[in-house]
């Protein structure tokens, strides 16, 4: 592959598109994920999210190109390394943004509002909120919640507030795990790469994951025994999938916080073999209970 083309693909961060799988959570729990009539709509919705997230990755890299030059790994990214010019990056950003917006409008006003809100939040995040303690991680978490909500809106199904809270708590855990790893990896020079890291105390970052893990487990368990779930699935057995959730959360905490590999949550979630096996088993168990009861 041509080096310039490879650099452009790197700028899009396609391996992070797995985060957009969150849009399938609503359809999955609404029992409508496998409806043939929904297949194309959901596929287009996923593609739209891939476009908008890549657009914001490009914009964020444009804004961060100077600070990324101070990072031992990020300095090799296309923009700080000079493999891609800022002008080309802006053209790519605009094309991705325009494509995502046009597709979002085609998929319906409700879905489009979610994409526009995601763009607005990430624009403010890239320019300002990434430097504000706690709000920086909450902005990241809001993006995951919008993915969950947009998937439900896309095929006109309801969504559980408990599941939305689960997504929010889980994404907070991923975000704080990333901050923890950055501080550990960069050490005393962490703030030269990301100003907000100067505000985060090591003790705070070590305590917060277990509060978030507890909150996520409680939200999930309350959802499994809620009247909404009992009415929709016609079974009380969803509670028995909780051990997979507990193991997955503590496995993530172990890998991200004890092994200091939380900078890239996708690497932890999809490249750690025990985590991958656990996710697959949870999906199979949950699908069996709610679809084949």
C-alpha cells in the first residue's frame, strides 16, 4: 500500500470503529436486531457513526498535533510526524463530516440530532473541555450514550434507562482507565502532552474505577429484574448473566489499572483473550435467554 494512503487510513483510526457497535445495544435488547427489515438501516447507521467518529479523530489530531509531538508514541501519528499536511487533514475532516451529516439526515431527524449533538460535544471537547478535570472523561462517556440511544431511535424502539446508565458508567470506566495509563506511562512529563493530567491525582484515579464498577453492576442487575425486562422478555433468567458482567468489569480493571494497558480501551476489550471469550459468552448467554426462552 502507498505510504500516503496508509497514513490517511491511520488518520481515520478504523480499529476504533468497534466502539460504534454500541448502536446495536438497543436493537439487541429490543428483540429486533435480527429483523431483516432493520438490517440495511442499522448498517447505514453504523457507517454513519464510523464517518463522524473518524471526522472527529482527524479534527482532534489537527488540534493536538503540537502536543502529540511530545508523546513517545503519538509523535509517529500522520500529522505530528509530517506524513500528512494540515491542509489535507482539514479536507479529509470536512469530507467525512459532510458525508456523515448527509447520511444522518437521510436516516431520519431523530438519528441526525444525535449525530449533530455528538459533533457539537466533541468539537467543544477538542477545543476546550479536554483540559477540564472530570468533564473531559464525561464528554467521552456522552459519546457512548449517544451511540446507544441512536441505535434505538434508528429503528424506532424504546430503550431502558438502566441500560443507558450502564453504558455511561462503563464508558466512564474506560475513560478514567485511559487517563490512569497516560499518567503512569508518561510520568512527571504527562502534563506536557495533556494539560489536564496535571490535575488528576494518582490516588483519585486508583479509587474511582471500583466505584464505577459497583455502579455498573447495580444498574445492570436492576435492569435484569425490572418490570420492563420481565414484560419484554417474559423470563427472570437474565439475572444469571450478571457473573459475565462482573468478571468482565474486574478483568478490565485488572488489565487497565494493574497492567497499565488502559490507554487504548479497544485493545483491552478486543485483544485480551479472557475478555474476548467473556464477551462472546455473555452475548451467547444473553441471546439464548431473551431470544430462545
